[in-house]
């Protein structure tokens, strides 16, 4: 369980606040808009009206007590930059700031952000990969080279074991799990027998997955 401060209750900040709470964390939300604060109250531990660009506001909250501070003021970059910088100056342990462009990300990282998230960019890339191929159900980018893919089990693999197919040696795939409906079998052994109705959760290079799904 972590203590999380969410600053800015636009769509991104609101989703983050609700999800962190659902995962069992203590969440405090902060926004200048009273209506947004009132709307989020049922979904978080506490919420407060305030301007995060003012040092006195952040000092009164005690930002150094939070495990994570999320700056989701994406629409007003100046405010996002000022808030990020103030948080670090006041001793915030870890600051995650939202950016809309690479230039914004560079400024945020230079001014206190420990990490930056491109909400729209990352979602757009994920959807583009997912829908550019007929047989990719989901996708998570790990590095510029490697990603995690959810793909159907090739029909020719049905009834064969992971060892029989030599998955890693022949296809450069690491099978992280087998998915059947809502059931997940993590890290299957080499003797696992493939079923055509299942999906595979694999880690590999994009070039290697393209050979399988096209």
C-alpha cells in the first residue's frame, strides 16, 4: 500500500486517482476546481481544493509524506512545470509528471520529475500496434526493441508442447503466460501442451512477432 498525491483532476488524473484507490492505496487528490474535487471525493481517501503552483499549498499538504506525487496538469504546461519543480524542492520522494510532447518531457525531467508519462502518445502507439495486425490482442512496450504481446496460439502448435516447438530457439519468443478465457497460467513449463483456443502472452522483438501474426 502506498500513499499517492494526484495533482490535477482532468480525465487522466481522475482515472489515475480511481485506479490507485481501487488497488488499495491511500490517495489524496488536489485541484483548483471545486466541482472536480467534489466529484472525486467518493473515490479517494481525501481531496482538497488548492493551487499546486503555490508553495504554501504544497507545504500544508506535506508532500514529503507521499510515496508518489503525480502531476497530471497536462493542459497548462507552465503550471505543470512549476508544480513539478516545487514538489522536488519540498522533498517529494518520487514525482511522475504528465507530458504532451518530447520538449515538455525534457523540461520536466530537468526540473524535478523522476519520470514522465505520455498518456495520449502511449495509448496511440499501443492502439496503432494492436489494430495494425489482425492477430495482436494487446501490446505493452517495454523498450524500443522489446514488448509484451497477447497473440492467438498458432493452429499448427495445437497438441504440441513448448519443447516440441522449440519456441525460444526457433521463434525468439519468451512465453510469460497462457491465457484461456479469464484463467491465466503463468510461466508454463516446457511440457505444456498448446491448445488452439488459448492465447499466448509473449515477450519478444516486434520484428519476431510480425513473422508470426502476418
